[in-house]
């Protein structure tokens, strides 16, 4: 039987290796630590154990001590290789404790070389399954595989509460071809915290959070947290079919935008956030009862600063721990699926903050951001811009988009600040930006990145919806990539929002001079698949609430808002309202407080909520209001030029001839009786909405005299039509008249 060879031999010179170990900068730890051939017949086992009083290893049923090298924390044992197996463990004795550990430097690499190739190529859509921290069984042992991209680092260590945050204990193995560092550490547990300690390209040390972490500590703490990737309950065939139906371009899409931290708070418990589970029990039934088809969450990727509302994320793969655990978020998403409620999340691929534990100068170089500050720094937000020309950055962003859609079965992503990505001169003066290779202002790398993300996301699941917040006239945002478009499914109509809010904020006396602010949007309504947004951006930074934008006395403000909402729901395009809009909040949104739900005790505010609820019900049950949003066949002006009375009238059509709705918006405080208006089809029309109804806090002016609110057409030409109706027009009101019979 082989026996342990006595270590009493001439001491080898390990001064260089020891110096690297002690300074936490070892670029090739596997070349030295672990078991290595020392002579033709002997092997040397080397272990570096900072702070250890003694180290031993069990061999063939007996404990064999390792000898301390000089006065260092390096321990050595000379033996034959046959005496060591994968089941050997170190017993490390410290001054106040004893630990039993595997030798991490005896495990081979577990990385997929083909995946690394695709990562470096910019096409690894499942990069989150290869990089980051993953619970695996490797060579028969359970543990965590850590891997991180840091090609210019001199050394990378895993630090965490499992090694007392000592950067000299778990040095990682470097793969020069891919720029990836990796290490397998056995017997770790979920919820343990960790970071990467990086000796950067210039010899400086910095501790970074894991870019691919599935969980992070809540601010002000900054560590990543070990989290298994949970298998989400698959969608049933019925749920998949429902998703495809509700996200289609010809479907009714009514989105309720929410900031989870301020929809409601638990005031009696220190003004705390609601958890994901509490929100599932409270928010989801409310959204369904209000008749919305989709819920859109402002960014929930982990972010350090509450005041950024999530738009400066550090943990792109980590659902924010502000509202509970990873499992809690999974529960929330599954409850959305069970409720047949579409779930969208804000996605922020346009920039990232400068927090020291984040992506900025990750390995000492401009790894994720563009090195040229004229392209890599965002002057508006003091943030850094991704280098979209770098393939690994494309893999990172592509994988993140796929992650939310595939792992959580989310309906889609609303991509933030797309315009800032598309233009090299965005918010920059002459001389502050660099032209592309053709001398233009288009960011070609960002364009390609967005196209590939959209193409891959729709290729993964065609039933999703990708939405662009794009504020310019960039052509083809919702064209397919194959047709030279960006490949989005929908685009926010910022032009409609700006023009219509500008008009509505004017005194009715002056609206006649700005009449076409309300009609101009129809000149381009079919150039893209639009969503009409009244988002959080319109009720912050001193802009006031939607109600406060409306002119007139208190009653007129509410009447204006009801009429405006009804005009919006009738206008071609899908709908989006920010939370609190349905309450007619008097103050602009404050992310530190919950909404003022007590407002609903007042008839005026309750009337707005009832209006939105009624609009959602009418919208989702009236094909004329949504089926032909994307084609001119779904809309016809009756009168778009009545500026003197600030009156707009048009018809909406569905795919079937019976689907016809007449819409009239009157935006002055006057009342008009016996008003004749042409209509495109003879027959009987029913008044299905009058925002001036008394239950909505209106004045109660009746559109027609009949109790059933029915009106018969007359064979009297008007407005270019052969038939017309005669009705009363209430003040500051929008009317819907549905054709019911010929």
C-alpha cells in the first residue's frame, strides 16, 4: 500500500505564487493550487487557506496533516496521486471554528465551449444559463458554478459570506479565448451573498455584483444573492391561445401602467411596500375589475436608487427584492396568467448607472459601455451607454430580453428611451458626437441590436408584444426586420400625446385657434402600430396631474378629463393609462407615497373612475373601436373642421359592416340642441356613452329625448352624407352612438 511521503524535503521557492495569493491577484490559480506532479513519482497537494491554524486531508481513512509553507497560509502535502480521490475533503481549523471543505481546484471546467463561442459572436440568447451563478451537480458533487466575463482583468475571485469576503480564497480560472472566468464551489446554499473581486487591467481592486445574478440585495446593500433558477409553470394551451389573441394588432389593448412601490403602501406598517404576493391579491383583481387587458410594470430589474423609478438598473436579471423574493415574483406572474391578464414590463437597454458595484469599467476598461464618452456617456441622465457594437454586449442584452419572456412567461417588453439609442447625436450639440462610418447620425450598432432582440424574441414566441417608446419620426419602428424595420410590434404615439395634452390644457375660448392639434395625428395614424400613452412621464417633474392640466373651474376640469379620456379611447391606437389617472389625482405622482384612494369618496373623482371603467368595457366589447386600428378602413371623419365650436366627429368601423360607432367630442362649455350631424349609415343609433351623464358627475344633458337613448336617422343630407341625425350636444363631453339596426 502506498504511504504518504514525508514533506521534510528542501523547501521549494514559491515566493512569487505566495505573493500573488497574499495580494489577491492570481491569474492562473489552477496551475498552482490543488494536486500537481512534483517529481516523476510524487505529487504535491497545495491549499491556500487564509487564517487557518491547521489543515488536514483524509486519505484512505486516515487524517493527514498538510505542512504550513514557511509562515504563510499556504499548506502543502507530498503524496501519490492514487491516495487522493474526489471524495477527499480538507479539514480546516481556525482559531474559533472548524470547517470541512472540498478542494475547489480539483474540479474540471463545466463551461460549454459552443455557448462561449456564441456569446463572443453576439448571438447567445440563453447566456444567462451559462454565465452567472448556477446550482449544478459537477463530477458527482452539488455546488455552484460561477462564471463572469472580464477579459481584461488580471485576476478574479469569488467572495461572499461563505468565505468571509476574502478575495484570497476562491480565485477563478481564466479562459483567454472567451474572456470568461469560472469556478465551481461545492456545497453552497441559496440566499448566500456574493460578489466578484476583480483585480482590473491596471492592478486596482474592485468588488462587482454579478451582471447575471438572479437576485440582489436591496439597497443600500449591493451584493448579489445565490438564487436557483425556478422552472415556471408552463402556460396551458388555453393560456397560450388567450395570450396570442390579446396581444394581436387587431385586439383591444388597454394597459394600466403601475409603479409597484407607490400604487398602494401599508401606512399602518411604516408606509412599507406591498409584496408581490400582496399585489397579486390586491392589484390584479382591481385591474381586472377596471376592465384593463394588460398590466405594465415600470422597471422591476433591481435598481439602487428609489428616485430612478427603476430606469437606472444594476441587476438586469434580478426582480427587485423591494417587493419580496424571486419565488414571490414567480407567483405574481403566474397569477397574471391565471387571471388572463397580459403582463408587460419596462426594459431599459439604453443606459446604466455609474454605481461602483455595477457594469461601469467592469474589469477596469470600458467593457460594457463605449470607451468614447461622446458615444458612451448620456448627458441627460449622467449614465453610461452600452457599446452596441460589441458582440458580448449584444449577447448580454439579448439574453436579458429572452430571460424575462421565457423564464417568467411575460407577455412582452416595453423598451424605454429607444430614440436615445437610435441617434448618435441624441441630446448632444455639434462637436459632442461622432458620426457613423457613413457620416450619418444613426447608431448602427444599436439598430442592429434592437432588430436582433425583436427578431429573436418574436422567434421564441410569436404571441408576445414588443413595444417601443420612440419619440421621433424614425421610419418603420413596427415594420418587420425583413422589411428594413426595427421589428417592434407596437410604438408609443408620443406625437398624439403631446398635441392632445397641449390642446386640452388650453382655455376653451382659445381652443378654436388650435383645433388641428386634435386632428393632426390622423395624418400619420397608420404609419405604425400605435399605442396612445398617458404615462407616468406626464404627471411628474412639475407637470402636475392630468386633472390639474385641465382648464376651468372644478366641475369643468373633471368634465374636460372625462371627455378627453373618451376621445382617447375612440381614437385609433391601443390605450395606456398611468395608475392614479382613473382617480383624477389632484397632485402629481409621488413615488414615495401610495395613491390617494380616499379621493373616491367624492362623486367627482368617483365619476372619473366610473368613466374609465365604462370606457374599458365599451372598448373591449366594441370591435369598431379596435379591430381596424392599423388600417384606414377603420376610421372616417364626419367633421374635422368645426373649430368655431371645438367639435370633432368621426366614425369607427369594425371588420363586419354591422360594427359602426359614431364619436362626437365637444370641448367647450356650451350646449347645442337640435344639432344635425351626417352619418355614414341609415338606421337606429343607440347612445352608449355620454360623459356628461349625472352618475359620472356630469350635468345630465340628454343627447336624445327618448328614454332608451335611441335616435333614428333622417334622409336629410349633412356633412357629405345622405342621412343625418338630430341630437343635443352636452358641454365638455364625448358621445358614443352605436349603430344597432338599419
